[in-house]
C-alpha cells in the first residue's frame, strides 16, 4: 500500500522477555499506584450528601422573585431580555386585574416568562438589568435532563416559592441571598 507521508515508522516488535510474559512487573506497578492512593486525601466528595462551599460570585439557575407578601416582582418590562447576550429570555406581559393585587406587585406582570437554559451562559446580566429585583441567579444548579425541550424553563419552574405559604422552600431558594430580597 502506498504511504501518504514518509513519516511512518517501523513498529518494534521485539519478543517479550520471560518476566514480561508473566505480566508480574506491570501488575505490581499498577497495584502499587492503586495502593499509594488509598491513604491520600480524597479529591472527590459524596455529592449530593456533601456539597462544597460556593464561590461568592457563583451564578446558578435563575429565580423569579416575590416580595415579602408573596407578590411577583416582575413587571414584564423586558429589560432582562434586552440585556441578555444569548437572547435566552422571552416573555408576554399582561395587565393586573382588580382583585389580583395580592398576586402581582405592579400593574403589569409577566403572564409568560421563559428562559432557554441551553442558551444561557449564566452571565448575570439579566439580574443586573432588572430594576425590580425580580430575577436573580441562585446557588442552585440547573438539573440535567435527556430532552432539549426540558431546558425551556417556564415561569412556574423559575418562580420562587411563596414566602408565607411555603417558608422553608422560600428560604432554601433564597440561599445566602437572605435579606437581600428587597421591596422596591
Ligand atoms: S444569565 Fe445571561 S445569558 Fe442567562 S438569561 Fe441571564 S442575561 Fe441571558
Ligand atoms: S425580570 Fe426584571 S427586567 Fe425582566 S421583565 Fe421582569 S422586571 Fe423587567
């Protein structure tokens, strides 16, 4: 067969020695490497039972925020969508009706709010652009999934639990953010 280049090298097929045929040196060498790791400090942890401390600048999954009374902060102004470099955010605005004052803080709210997590680069610009403290990047990982459509997060996926109806889950979603949730 004609060679494509002249860089081909003849493989050295020297016959194996008796010890090499026993594979003992190779096995002993391999086992010694394995045993040398037994007493070393493990670089891995038993996640999720144990978690590593987050960096102060860690940015995880987005959360749509509520105020202390449980009303949705988002007023569907669209600034987060404009700021998003990945064009990952879409929303539809609706007007608050009489009697819905306990649900939405502003007169306009997001009837539909979606983030395409396959596009999101967790830059945090949506959080910075928001004038209503309505969105923030939490300390929660985006869960893995097998289907692309599962990564289109709807408002229900993103909305923080109600602080009065489900205070435990609300506190967990806030994480170290704690008292940073403000009412503008
Ligand atoms: S974190 Fe960045 S990329 Fe992700 S939705 Fe917000 S602005 Fe877009
Ligand atoms: S999350 Fe903030 S920036 Fe985005 S639409 Fe709602 S209020 Fe506006």
